[in-house]
C-alpha cells in the first residue's frame, strides 16, 4: 500500500488549469473529494474550497474566483467518489453547485462504523492506518476570505490526500468480514438522503431548543428577539450565534418577562456586546412586545405524545433490545449502528414479521433488518408467551 506523499497540489483558479483538471477527471477511475465551507463565519453559507485527490495528484478548486464550474461539476458527478462523512459535503455541493453524484460513493466514516472502529474521525483513522498525525488548526478557518494562506491550503489537502489509501484498507477489511454489501447500501442511502431538502416551517423556525419551557409572554419575546437577531445576522452576513446565542435568547426572554418595566441598560451582562444602532433596534423590538396584546402572543406548542407503551410493547422492546445488544456485541459494532433505539421502539409497537415490514416500520436498511429479523421474531413470540 502506497502511503501518500507530501502536500504537493495544484491550486485551480484559472480557466486553463480548470480545463486541464476536467481532462484529468475524465480519465480518472475514482476521485477523493472534500469541501470547506464558511458556516462558522457567514450567514449565507457556501462552498469555499473543493479538494480533490486523484491517485498521487492533488487539486484545490477555488469556487469563489469566478470560474465556470459547470463542466467540472458534470465531469465529477459521473465518477466514483471517496468521501469521509460525506453527508454535509454533498448537501453543500448540491446547494452551491447543484451537484449530485451519479457514480458510486465510498464513505470512509461509514466504513469505520461498520467495522466497529472507535475513533471514526479522519485524523484518528489516518493515525491508525498510517501512523501519521495531521494538524487540525484549519478546522475553524474563515474559508471565504482571500487570499488563503499556505497553511490553510496544506491543511485542506490533508482531507483528501489519504482517502484513496484509507478506502483501500477499509474496503479490504469490509470484504474480509463480509460487510461490503452493508457499506454499499449505507452509502447509497446517505447519498439519496442528500438529494432531499430538510424542510422546516419558516414561521416556526424561532422555536429553538428549550423554548418549550417558556410561558406565552416569554415566547412572544423570544419570537421577536429571534427575528431581530436574524435580521441583523443577514444584514451583516454573520452566523446568527455571533449576534446573539440561543441560550442568550432564552435567558433574555425570561429576564424581560420578569422585569417588564426595567430599561435594557439594567441587564448589562447579556447586552454588553449590543450597542449603537443594533441596541436601538433591540429596544424598539422589546417595546413592541411590551405593548402587545396577549391575543398576539404565540401559543405554546403542543407536542402530541404517543400513548405510553402497553405492558406487552415494553416486554417486546426489552426483549428486542437485549437480543440486538447481543448481536451488535458479537459483530463488534455499536448498537445504534445496528438499529437505533427509536427504530426498535417502532418495531416493538408494530410487530413486523418480514424483513420488508421491519424496514418499513423501523426505517432500517435491508442489511440491518436482515440481521435483527430473528431477534424481532423471537421478541414477538416471547411476548405472546
């Protein structure tokens, strides 16, 4: 096995270099792929760098320098790809370039999970298989800023230059343990999920985690504060948390409810970074809520709770969890990799009998359903006594 050499790369920023890369992609058997985005630094998240490794050649494509990426994207989509934890990268590429892979995807993180490897991060896998420690300083870089430093570029190419050799090792182990079909199905499912948008009701986006414990008046403050934050984050093109964190929103909404007549200046701890025009707009927002009629307050959201599991469901669930834990232990993988808890509870409720029914009721892949099929049947039979 050839261990990748030093970080020698081509920085693609010019049309002639892009034309050369497209020809290289056309001739490639498969390509290691990664991206860098700017979600930690910008409100409008985008792909800022695309890393490619093709055998011993490494490329950094700059999508922010005005290049036409249509031929590049089309050529890349047709090739088998290697990624590590590719869900986020593929979603970002779809959003930024309308890119969706048509070829097979080999995800090294999924492979590591199916082999029961504890450290599934890329740095951990590189150290395990190649005894090489890679730097992590670039993880929080602002990839939207130009020029990128040599340190950033060297960091970025480390995300792909080991992937082909790593995938070869993992592929061999998957085949030795007869898990390659599990991996192919899992990767197909991951890719398919990235083709679907994660829809969220924009009118309910302000209901952040923790808002369920607030009163109606506190929810009114939270809703208006959330929209105030969103407006300023958009205007400044910074992530929302850099204007006001979610925990701060919740805490401030409760403080405002407890101090209905107190000037905002009396709460210096939460507002120490809010000043000038932003502070004035915040004061206007708070005044608007304070004068709001209670009929305009948002309703507390009611989460319909499923009926508590009946005794027979609990019996089946306990038996199923015990059986699945034993299966996972024998396979040397995490229980959640075999079947998440929510899937097991759904299965215990619906009592499926066939593999297809297990897949449907638990939302599992075929390899998972086949592995737990006997355990499901046994749990149903035991509960029936």
